[in-house]
C-alpha cells in the first residue's frame, strides 16, 4: 500500500517537472502548427474577418501553381548544391586541420569564423562584395583577367542561385568541419599504426580506416544539413529576396511572399504544410539512420 | 623468424630521454619480456623496434640487417597493441585479412592463410562477426591472428593481457606461451605485471626511467636482483631491505622463517622483530613487522606458508632467521647496486 502511494507520488512529481516543457511546446509548436493546418483548409485573407472552409482547395491550387514547382526545383538545387559542396569542402578541410602543422590553432579559429558571424552581417558584406560595379569580387576577377566584363552576381537569373549557394556554403561548411573533425580526432591512433605496420599506404589508410569511421557521421551530417538548408530563409531573402524573376525563390521564400506580400494566408499555409511534409520525410530518414548508427556503437 | 639486436638505442623527446643506451640481443625463437613501471620507456622501446618512432641514436638490427631507417612495413615485425587496434567496421575475417589485402594477395591464397591463422588460434567460428560482438580474449586472438598471417620475423606485444580480467589473464598467458612455442617466434612482450613477466619470459629485461636495470632469466632476476630497484619491483611483497650503515641488506619475505624451522642448521642470519599485523591469505600468512636490535628498526615482511602452523599475535617479539645464502647485499648509495658480501656484514 505504501509502495503504491509513493509510486503515485513519483508520477505526480514527474508530471509536474514535465509541465513547463509541455506548456512551452504547446504554445510555441503545437498551436502554430495546428493553426497553420487549420488555415490551410480555409480561405484566409489578411484583414478579412470571415474564414470560409474550403477543404483541400488550397492544396489543389498549390499543386497547379507554376511558381510552386519552380520553388520546389529551386529548393532542390539550393539544397543539393549547398550541401553537396559543403560536405566535400568540409571533409577536405577537416582532414587538413587534423594534420599536425604550425599555426593549426589559428587556422582552426579562422575556419570556424563564418559560422560565428551573424547571418545578417555576413549577407550584407557579401552583397557588397558581389555588387556588379562596386564589388571586390568583380574587381579582382577583372584584374586577374579571368573575366572580361563585370558579372551580375545577384541580378542575373542564371547566376543568382550560384551566388546564393556560394554564400550558403561559406556560412555553413564550418559546421561540417566541426562534425567531421570531431570524428577524426576520436579515431584511435593505434589503428593507423597497426595499418602502417601491416603495410597500408596513406591512401589505403584513408580508404580503409578513416572513411569507414567517418561514414555514419558523414551521412547524418549530410541529412541534418539538408534539413536545415531546406528551410533556410534568411540568407536567400537577404541576398536576393527570391529574385531575380523568381530564380532563387525557394519554398520558404514563396511561403513568405504568399503570406506577407500577397496576404493570402490560407494558400501560404497550404504551401507551408507541403514544405513541412517534405521536411518530415527527411527527418524520418535522419532518425532511422541515427538509430542505426547508435546501434552500431 | 630472426634474431633482434638493439645497439645503444636512445630516444629523446624534447631533450628528455624516453629510453637511453639500450643494448639487447634477442635470440631467434626467444621470448623476452620488457618489464617496468608505467613511464619506464618499455612501450617507447617497442615502438622503436616496430619503426613507429625513430631512435635519436643507435641501431635496430633484425636478422643481422640494419633496419633503423626503414619504415614499419619494411621491417617485417608484427605489433599487437594493448587495445588490439582491430578495425571496428570490418569482420574478424577481414581484420585478419587486412595485412594481406593491402599487399594485394590473390583471394584464394589469402583465404587459405586467414583460415590457417584462425584455426591455429581457434577463432574459426567467429570469422563473420564484428569485433564488438566478441569477448576480450577473442579480440586478443584476432589481433594475434592478424599479426601471424604476415609471417613476421619478430612479434611485438604491448601489454596484450592488460584488458583481460584476472582469471582470463592466467588462461591467456598459457595460450600465448604455447602459441609462441608452436610458431617458434622471436617474441618481445611488454608488461608492467611481474607475474606475467616471470611466467612468460625466457628472459626478462627490467627497465626503469628509460634504462635497463637488469637482463636475466626469471630466476636470476628474482634470486639475484642487480640493484634495489629490481629487488623491490620484482616480487610481491618485495624484497626486504635493511640499512646496515655502509651497505643494504636484502632478503625475500619467504626466506625469513621462524628460527626453530631451521633446527640445527648453522649458517643462519638471525632476525628479531616485533609483529605489527598478520595477514592470513589462505595459502600463506604475511607478517608485517618492525626489526629489532641489533638491526636498525625497519619495516619488514615475512611470508609464512600455511603448512607451518604459527601462533603469534601483534606485539609479540619473534625470533626468525634467514639462511646466509639467501642474503643479498647492495651498496648504500642511491643506485643500490648489488655487491659481494661486505666484510662488515653482521654474522648471525
């Protein structure tokens, strides 16, 4: 009997301890998600009092809306482009920083700097650097003779996405370096020494020891970066606002435009919901992989 | 297989000597144990032999050839690490096959070699498992098999038993010894565990602070320690050492027995002590005591087999003795090196 009481007491204490987190999650996550879900089924216009229920009409509209498909394509280019380059650059630099050389500490600090600079500051500086007339990038490229006329880094529909990806990679590759370097430093040195004695070349050591050790974290980091890049809004919006002519409009930017430029909250909610759905798929893969990685360790 | 010779090997890290002036000749097929406390340089010495470090001075000769400047893979030595250094993502089979794969050995020959090594070490049934699915002892055998497939001239083992629990360690020691006999390997074994060293080694190299203190058979090391360091490092409990003015007197705890035990023997050295504490260990009893006049008051330990029934209590004054032939003498200086019986030595 006594045991039962203390059991109930324990449960009460546990519930009490969880309550603040529960309330915060409810207010900050559950309620907005729920209202977006609700709005996506209604015709909501900014400033209008009535929200007639329209069923799946907003979703039908979204799927037949050309800019949606354009934004989806842009999002995929943005995600695969940025994450792909980030991973290659990140792993390469992590491998370099893992070597012993004079000034390694300083090199590490410099590499991590972009990650620490606030996005707004970084983007404004890059915008200035990529300015077609005043920008330092064009100045140096012209000076070096690599280009004959100034490149419209941010105002050409063909080039703007590449520019945005460059800035995105610059800002976020340090995260990859950090993750990969952590793994590299945790690989036991004696495995390399054993391989050296066994006659493995540098390349064989990389291929047969380093890479297998990196693989789980490499996959997880790729997915994590994909998820974060997928819903990245600030870099793109601050650099190009989604232009020129929609060439850098990704799904989050499109949602923003629909909601706060066109004031079509209902349709924007449907777009947001589709975006969240796509992200959920990525997230499920991430959880599946991280469980497998945990099981392996 | 081949012999191994170290000639005046020294290794400095930032002006500090990790090992200094080491000379050692390991015969073909001999098992030599490097024994010493942690930080004594034994692992560095092993890494120097393997080629993972280059000596600041001196030569490493394997099979009579100077290998000092060669890279690890060109020395034909195998090193079994304390951690075993197995590759966690590879199966036991692939771990053993690794040295052959990086050499590009054809699959069929490779398969035969791996199976041969696995059979020899009795790990055939584990071949498809990953290292994490095997026990400590099985990992150790895998590491041995991996070193074996290369037919190395010299086997180096860095504290291979330290990751095993006490019970398994005993069995693994047996296995190592019989394995070494079977493959007739030239074998260097590093440990800080003197029981392991005594049980395994044809010869033991006792090291301290980067230098060799003594090289000898287990009997020589135990019975005739070269200095007070060896005398106290080897043996548990250590040799008793008593300051005698111009020299130090030493005797093993088990050679100090009740005077009555020796009956009519004449060449005895009498020791009178006051018992502080008795520790009953089942097979034996350890007597912790303070020596009495004419000796200086010094802490000492006597080790009495349980078959010798003895009724003593803390505070008792006991009359014990050591055979003169079991006494050892060391110089009084800091080195405490072994000396002949000094003229001033007390007669019993």
